[in-house]
């Protein structure tokens, strides 16, 4: 699934189409295509993993999900979810979610949540994190209402770099460590962007998809579905410290884990504490409001003091002894 930095690159690649008129709009997405034809593209934006096309009286939100892709001035041998034709070119999006957003984008999106935005606010991020003391670190970094744009690569790399065990409780992190988590998540996101542009991102991975800890020279522990977000994890039991005993509590459900294997939809939050407006694929492109995200199952099935670690592909020693 493309993470926030990859959506920034998409935004940059299509910038030449800003100011142009859409002459053709078609595709398999269940939106009113007639609303798009004839409109001028006022701008392209990104928020987290959302790619946004701002038009005169409506905006288009595209999420590439797990396997989505796009082509600029060329096509794949597949039916596009959305194909936009211009006088001198076209944009084609495949295997993605396409939604219409009514009203100004500023009324829908809190840009201070977007890791890649100039409006990003570390102070606001700290405030939101402190409101979830029983959330696992691995879940917090996938919660789009906390770190919009962060995904599994960013999660694994950041936690390794700041030496935090993914099952640490947010409320048990020392204040300095919590600030470090917020700072490093933002910093690594821009390093991700630079390396992605250079085509060297994978070469810079220290933990994600790696076998051996580069610090301790011992095998990484690997989980297929760690935490309540149930995502793959790579971490070192020696140098990544576990803060708090998450095995003894019911960890907070992440508020808006982004689209993944279960096909669940992320929430958008306008302000800290406000309910997330959500768009359903079955609403024909009209805005639909849902209750706050219910989330995934707990998935903690291992017995004793090791419970909460699910889907191990290797068998590490119990992290709590």
C-alpha cells in the first residue's frame, strides 16, 4: 500500500494538469462522472494516503488501497476505476477507491495531521497521542488520525530507529521518548520521500523486511499480524525496549487504521475529538457519515505473558521473560 510520501510523488507527477479542463471522465467507479467533465482542475493535493483532485464545485478523493496503480498519458490492459482525459493527455487510476467530496477541502481535512504537510503540528500530534495511553506503539503509527500517511514501512523503521518495542504502551513511554517518536516519524517520512525519488528506498531499510538486526547482529523477530492493527512487524528483542506490559490490559483500538487486507476504511478527523466523517463505496459518491471506526478484532491469541503477539513466523523468546 502506498504511504504518504508516495502520494506526494504522485501529486508532483501530475502537477502539469493543474489548470486544465477535464474533457472526458469515465471508469468503473460508482460516482457521477458527468459532474467531472467540463470542470477545471484547481489543484492537486495529498493528505496522508489520499490523493485529492480539487475542481470547481467538487473534489475527487483517490486511495490506491493495497494494489492500486496509476498511469500518466498511457493505459494498462485493464478497466480503469477513473480515467480523466484532457486536451493533451490523460490520467488513469486502477484498483483504487474513488470518492467525491462536497465542499471545501479545508472543511474536511485537518492538514496538521498530515506528516508531509507544511501545516504538520508536532504539538497537536503529542496531544492526540497522550489521549491514548493504552494504545500500542505499533498501532499508533498506523492510526491515520494520529499520523496521516504513516504505513507499515514507516512504522517498522521508526520504532527500530528509536529503539521502541512495537508492543510498548503509549502511556508508558517517557516524555522524551514520546517526543522522539513524533519527531522521528516526521523526519523518516521525508527521508522516505527522498529515497523513493532516488529509487533507493529499499536499500535504506534497517528493519522492514530484514532478517538480522544491524545493531545486535541477531535475527529479527517477525510477526505476521502484530497488535490490534494486525500488520507485519520486524523488530529486535534486544535493543528495542518494551515500555509497559500490554499483555495485562486490553489495548486501545486504533481509531482509523487505513485500508488494508480487511478492506476497512480510514476515518478523517476535522479536529481533535470530533467524529470522523467517512465515505462509503456504496454511496454513489455522496458523502456518508458513519460512527467512529469500530476496527479490527483483538487477535491476541498466545497464552500467558506472551499474549498479544500474533502470527509469528519465527519463534522468539517471550518478550517479558
